C-alpha cells in the first residue's frame, strides 16, 4: 500500500475516533472496532520504494495521537472511578442511616 493512501485512511479513522470520544456517551464497541481497523492499517507493509523517513514520521504521528487519546481515556476512566466511589459511599450512608433509624 502506498504511504500517502495509508496516511489518508489512518487520518480518517483517527478523526472518526476523536469525534466519537468527544460525544457525551459513545459506543465503546464502535470505538474498539475503529481502533482495530486503525491498528490493522498501521501494521500493513508499505511499498518498499517509499521513503523510510516519511514512514517513520507517519508512525510517530500516529504514536503521538495514540498517546493523547490514551491520556483522554485514562482521565475519563479516573472520573468514572471517582463517581462510582461517590455512589458507593452514598449507598453505604443510606444503608447505615436506614439501619439506625
């Protein structure tokens, strides 16, 4: 596959994933499927006549995007964990209140 075509396809997939992740409640299975497609594209060999430096730059750009995406998802995961802890504390408090009254 030509590097330019591969870069274009990867960019479109990254944009779709970013758009999904920006929505309030996104379909996790769709994000996983798009990430799988992106991963498959990234591991496909490119034409050996392609410039190695350009290919390295392409891979670095995708790695940078992945790092940013992982940081966003990690932040969301932490926020969900905090919310779940608050819900658990509320349930415990309610349970304790009903037992003592």
